[in-house]
C-alpha cells in the first residue's frame, strides 16, 4: 500500500518528465520497426521470388538476432556514439528478422492455384503482387511487425545506458537511489503497459486486415 | 483458330513432355485432351497461354504466332479455368468475375453490368455477386470460375480439368450447363481431362495423348467405333466399347427371351422339382398375364420348404429390372454394378420379356475384346 502511494507520489511530482519519457520510448521503438519494415518487407518479397538466396540471408539475419542487446548497443555506440539514434539502429537490426521471416512466409504461403490463375488471366508480376499476394499475406506481415514492436519496446529500455533516455532512464534512477523500489516500478510499469497496448493494437489491426474477418463482419451487419 | 505446328517441350533434365505435336482446332470447336497422367496433356494446353514456354515449334492463335505477342496481352485474350478454381478469397464474386476486365481497364460500370449479365447465364441469384468465394459451394465456385474466364469475352478458353474436383452429381450438372453455354456462346474450348465419360459427353473432338505424342484424334463416335490401337481401346475401356457397338443397341437385342418362370400361385414345394430338372437356382415369378412379380431362389425355397406357402407369399419383389427398349450403353454399367447375376427385362406395361444374365454380358465383352463377328451367340 505504501509502495503504491510512493509510486503515485513520484508521478505527481514528475508527471511531465514521465510522459515525455514514455513518448520518447515509444518513438524509438516505432522508428526502429518502421525502418526495419522499409527494408525487410521488400527484401522478404524479393526472397520469396528467389528462394535460393533465402538460406544465406536468413542465416545472416539470425546471427544478428543472437547478439545480446547490451553487447549490440555497446558495439553500435563505438561507431555511432551516444544518444537515441544508436538505440533506433539496434532496434532496427533486431526487427529485421521477425518482419523478414513473416513477409517471406506470408508471400510463399499464398495458394499456388491463386498465383497460377492470376498469371493465367494475364496479370503482370507487379499486379499479381499488389492485387493477390500482398493482400493475402498482409495479416501475416502485420504479425511480424507486431512481434518486432513488442521486442523493440522491451529492448529500448536499456537504451538509457547510452544516454538515449526513455523509460529505462527512470528505472536506472531507481537503481541508483538508496530506496528506489517505487522509482524502478514507476519506470517498469509503463514499459510493460506500452508493450501490452502495442501488442493488442497490432493484433487488432492484424485481424482487421484478414479477409476472413472482413467476411464475418459483413455477415454480422447483414 | 488454334494451330500447333511441330510443338515440342523438353523440360530441364531432358524429360520430353510433349513430342512434335501437330493439331489444328477450328473456331467454335470443343476439343478435349485426354490421356493417362504424365502424357503431356496439361503441358500442351499451358503452352497455349505460355504458362509453359515451347521448346520447339510454333503455336498460332488466330493466325498469330504466340511467341510474337506480348505474353500479358496474350493471356488476357484467352480464358483460363483451373481445377483448383482459384477464385481470390479476398475479393467479392463481382470483383473476381470482373478482374480480367479490370486488367484491361474497362470502366467500372461496364464491368459491373457484365458481371450481372454473366451471373444470369448460370442462373445464380445476383445477390451472390457481393459475397465472397468462401461462402459458396464448390459447384457454385467453379461456375464463377468459368464466368471469370468468360468475362472479357475471349474467343478461346483453356480449361484444366475444371470439373475434376467436384462431386459426381455437381460435376454432371456443371458439364450439362457448360456444354449448353459453350454452344450458345460459340467459344472455342481446349479442355484437359482424364475422364473419358467427360470427354465423350462434352467434346466435339477428342485428342488422345500418350508419352507426349498424339495417339488418335477424332470425334467421340469415331474413337469409340474405330479405336486406333490397343492403347486407345484400353483407355476407352471395355464397357464403353460394348455399348458403342452399332449392331447392339437395346437390351431387347441381347436378352434371353425365354426365361424359366413360375406362376405366383404355385406351392413352394412344387418349385423344387423345376429347379432340379432345369439345373438352376432361381426362378422368375409371373402372374396369369405374364406380368413380372418378383423372384424366388433356392435359399428362400429352403426356408419355406416345410410350410405350406404359395410362391407369391415368399418371393422377393424388390428387384432391379430394365425395360427392353433401353439403350445398352445406358444400362450395362448399372447392371454390372448391381452385382446380381441376372436382371429381368420387362416391357412398358411390366410384362416379363426376358432376362439378361451377367454371362451374356460377359460374352459381348469377350467378343469386343477379341473382335469376333457381330452375330453374338447369346445365352
């Protein structure tokens, strides 16, 4: 009980600071995922076309994923210096695998009969991608973004060590304070909440973009 | 309309799928490619819209060499229906039907009108246009699949076993509908199938392929009556060969017209003597005016032997019969499938005219295999 009061007390006195760190934290994660999506989605589509290359690319991307987050940040810091850009870069690297893998499998799992009939009716490669493959793979691709975003939000926490700010900043303050339990929690709880909400939100989008949901929803209103 | 000129396809690894095919298909003709799997029928068809490229030789559509036409334009000008149907699940039926028109940049209202016209053709309600493929049965989906191929009004349509995945009843209905549609619209159809019944029913001409080569080309009648070689005969099947024999057309011609009968009012015990005398194990039961009533066999007789019952009380009445004027080709298979040793033949009024035994059917089968002359000794 005492603890909740203390956390509340912290928020009352540092309200605007906490809000700006939440915002900053979220932005870092979102940028990392966004940049990764810009690279990984086209790459995934490309790999689905030339799947002979996929083992090579996937093993490289897998290696990136095995690097511990702290080590990754430290190495990137050597190159890019301190600050949020380094964290965004790290999140970018971590987001590539889930997005790439989901795009790749999403495109490849489109029924061969559908691509054949698309081809047979005279769609160009681009039309086939835009009208058939992407719409059908979309919910799987979004699921990849969702995984990447949740991972990103948790990893962004340690960005505070290299001066990037974010909710990790609050947690570190707590560990440095003499009796910092309340402060640690004041940082940790919003981090978890952002992750949960991001997950729910992306899950909702994923469902909306699935064509089967579209049919169900229309039948309910009809 | 469509012409194959020395067309050959060799796959990577040297596997020759299609070997020097020459064939000309006229406008409005319905041509079925048939053969065992791996005979090159699908490959041959897919070379027409260049889903598979030819290795050698030329294919002409409307006099134009397909290799000199842009592949996308070519495909848009040829209808294409596949066995797996391949309707796009994320598009409504309307969008699916109108897709090729959309690719051809037909205005939206024209596309919608066309979709409505087309769905009327297969007598489905227009409300289906706003549904999604997943909400339709397999038969309805393939109707839409056919409509989609018709949407841009292509003169030539390629079909790859379009009814192969449907249940027999739906398949039958769709075949009838489609044949009717094809004749009304005057489309040229190239149809791949492995089902001889389907080919005979639908096609104007049948092309039989084996190992990438054409074995025989002809109308269904020509192929049934003069199969080019043993392979074709085997492929057509014995049953169809019998049924296509010109001199044997009705059940009446092959039946035994003096079956052994017993009157319905006779006592069971009396029938035993007849059975022993004639060395048979069952009897057909008739009444005073020779109306067919049922049959009685040795098992039934054995069961009622000690009781004093008349034949009509013990006989089996639920029995498969055929009319004497039925065409053989329609009933042979059903008779064989019944699994009974014989089938009573009756006339329109229900009077007993004769009996067809499995043995007499077997005789015709043997004759058609060994090609004996047509005066078959029956009985």
